[in-house]
């Protein structure tokens, strides 16, 4: 027993007094429990219904515009090769810009004459 516990009048324990009979009562242990596996199911995601799925879709009617003949200048020999190519595409002919400008003018005039203009 320590001097402090004697002076304070506190009960002594075995390590203080060295007496084996004054030990605390044994703690009762709980019987072993076999753990049951806990199976957690993942949460099910909520079902999402899109309200737009059942809605009708508006479509515009197809409108075909009548073909518009572009204004073709009467004097083609003063136009650039690029402008001649643009005019040729608008009337349905593909001109090769690698050719000279007079040859492009000749091809375009021939195409326009055969087209009925």
C-alpha cells in the first residue's frame, strides 16, 4: 500500500499491498458471437422517365424553291478566272482554273449556248 492511499483511506489493490486476496472480481467475458456476413445490396437507381419522349416532334414541311438563274454578265472576257468558275458552278459546269482565262470564257459561253440561253 502506498503512503498516499493509506493517508487518504483508499482501498488498496494487489500491486500496492502485495496481497493476492484483495483483487477485483473477475470480469465476465461475453460468449463469442459468430459474425453473420452482412450482405448490403446496392441501392437501386431511380427510374427516370423523360416527359419529352412522348411528345410529338414538329417538323417543317420541305419547301423546294424553284431554281433561280443567276444573272450572267453579257461580256465574260473581262471577268477573273475565279468569277468565271463561280458562274460556271451556278449554271452546272465545273471549269478548270488551270486553263487560261480566254479558254474558260470559251467553255462557259459554249455551255450557256447549249443550255438554251
